[in-house]
C-alpha cells in the first residue's frame, strides 16, 4: 500500500491506511483513537516535501 506524496493526497492516504492490516492490528490492540492518530501521522509524513526541498528550505533560512 504505497502512499502518494503531496498535500492534496492526505485524505486518500488516510483512507488507504484505514483499509490496511496495520490499522486493524493497532485498533485491536490499542483502540480506534490511537489507530486513527497513527494513520493521520503517517499520511501527514507522506505529504511532507522530499529531502531536497527540506534542505533548500534550511539553506535559505
């Protein structure tokens, strides 16, 4: 289940994560709220710019 890059894909990535086995395992073990938070964190991480963009941002600061 590869996640798509970019801010516009966050919702699609969260939906993709909700269908996966890791979400089901986390939900069973720790509860729905923890599994939801984990899915959102993973989707937001995938939406971040790549390493080259972060490096450019750091150099201009």
